[in-house]
C-alpha cells in the first residue's frame, strides 16, 4: 500500500522537476554566452554605434543587454564578500547600482574598441547549479583566455563572474573592497565607488573636449 | 494470550504518547513558521545570499603576504606616475612619429633576442614541443627575418602551436617546481614582482644576450627604457593596465591581485 502511493507521487515529483529543468535545458550555459555575445555584437556593429549623438542611447542599450545576461546583484555581493550579509537592503541596492555604473564606465564604454575580434568557445563545465564556459578571444596575434562563470538564478543561467587570463573580476574587486570594509563602513565603500565613477566621467569629458 | 494483550496495550499507549508529542511539536513548528512567514521575502533572500558564499572567493582577501606594503606602495605610485606622466606621453609622441610597422619590427627584434630565456625554461619545464618550435622560429627569423626584425614564421602552416604555451621565464619554472612567491615586491621601473619572480628575473637576465653586450649601466637602462616605450606605443588604446587601474577604487590592491593571479595561471599552464 505504501509503495503504491509512493510511486505515483515520486513520479509526479520527477515530472515537476523535469519541467523545471526543461525550461533551463532550452539554453545551456554555453548557448547563453553565445546568445549574449551575438546580441552585443549586433548592437556594436550597428552604424548608430559610431554616431556620437547617439552615444548615450547605445550605451543604455548595451547596459540593458548586459543586465539580461549578467546578474549584477550577485557580482556586487560576491565582490563585497561576507560583510554583505550585515548590510541593509538600501545599502545593498545602492552599492549594486554604483558598482554597475563603475563597471559600465570601465568596460561597456570601452567596447567601441571592438574590431571584429573572433571568439572561440572551447568548452563548458557544469556542476549542479554552477557552470563555467571557456572561451578564447583572438585579437590580431594575441589570444586572451576568458572564462565565464554562471549560476542558475530564477531558472536562467546568469553570469556572475568573468575571468580573463586567470584574473577574476569578482576576486579582483574583493581584494580591493575587503581592505576598505576592514578599515571603514559600507558607506565609505559606496562613497569611493561613486567618486571613481565621477572621476571616469570627468576624464571622458576631457577626452571629448580634446576631440571636438 | 495475556502477554499478547499486554503488549498490545503498551503499544497503543506508546502510539498515543507519540501522537501527542508530534502534535505539540507540530504546533511549536507552526509558531515558528508564522514568524518566518512574516518576513519571508527578506529572510529567503538573506538565506540565498548566505548560501552563495561557499567561499569561492575567500582567498582573494589574502592572496599573498605583503609585509613591505609601504615600500611597495611608494614604488607602485612612482611607477604609475611615470607611466602616465612620462612613458605614455613619450610613447604617444613616438607612435605619431614612427609608423606602426617599424615599431612592430623592433618589438619582434626584442622578442626574438629573448629566445634563450624561453628555450631554457621550456626544456626545464618539459615543454619540448614548445622548445622545438621556438628554436625553428629563432633560426628562420634570425636569418631570413633579418636578425629577428621580421616575424616571417607568423601565420605559416608549419608554425603550429605547442600543446602548452611557451615558457616565459625562470620565475614560472620555479613556480612549477613548487616554489612559492614568498611575498609581494614592487620594484622601481620594473613593476610588480615577488621574491620568487625577482630571483627568476635575475636568472633570466643571465640568459638575455643584451646583458652580455659590452654596455655601461646607462646604455643598458636606455635600451630597456626604449624597449618599454616601444611596447607601450603598440598598445596605447585600452591596454590591460589602464583598464584595470581606471576601474579600480584601490589601484595598488587591484594590480597586486591581478599580478599574482596572472602568474598563478602562467605557472599552471
């Protein structure tokens, strides 16, 4: 009797679990990275990209695309480390927003340097809810090994770290943030990130003035 | 018969007591459950956050010992200032003056000249295919490529890639042999290093033909500076150093972390 009831319920459970991973199975981690890359390249090869008047619009398009594939809350959280758990929701979201702006200015605004570099997808490793996708970016005679780290967040593979030539973005920021949080408060860290963003905006303006 | 009845009764009592206990426990759980439910969104989020810290990045906070931090920081900021104030402007002017092609030839020449460093360390780390490839490239580029100015082997079918990337110096070889970094060191003009990499750097200097030229220290330094300027002139836009330091809230920590991780990756390959 016991087993008669157990088997159908187990069966039901399997079915439910199966349908949950079916949603994921639509895209493997590597397919996610490929989708992200092709979407970014599409924006970058748009002639609007070269138009300085539409610069801001393009950047916000790039950011919206990046947010589809990268979980910035995770990126910030892991960069901050354990002190994150003691921060208020407000501080957490402020930090995330400031950090997005910093990354956007450091990386997104640089992508216009893109000149049709080739991306080779080497392999993917999946272990439970985490995955790594290994790629090689070929830039003229240089080869750059880039590894993407993903985890399942709300049924989707989301990027939470990028490792270029062994240097992890999250790890690199963790080493900087740890020092600040050791000596000071989360607000101080927030202030420093915002100041850096302002600093980058200022040099960007200077460059524009020189060019015009 | 009597015994069986007795056992039956005891059994019944046991079950009743158990049911009672479970019921009470259930109520107690229900109490907790209510409390959790009140702020379940936040609690669930916090639990998920805590879950994410499986210490994948725990080592980032103490990647390498840095007992000479203030000494290192002094030289780091001097080097950074020299890069932005002297080397980059000079390299920009130089790039404006000299077309990219001759600058690439010069870069090839310096690369070709360091063949002994790569060859010896390839042998020491058992990368025999890379050692073979380096030798054949050296012979062809030095002769047909006119002392290494031309990289005539680039892109040729016979220029296959070795299984593991070619060795880059004795520091890497020491790392492969299991020697640790010791601690972090920054040298004026040379940049980030460690005890191990400094030893490697000296050993590599012995394999660098330039050190066998009959040069005074000033001449030697001038050549090194020129080589550096030439290298920077070929990567003026968006080079790794600038991307890393401009996005950093603590340049010093960012470069230290990137240097140690990059070396670890080189040792692993």
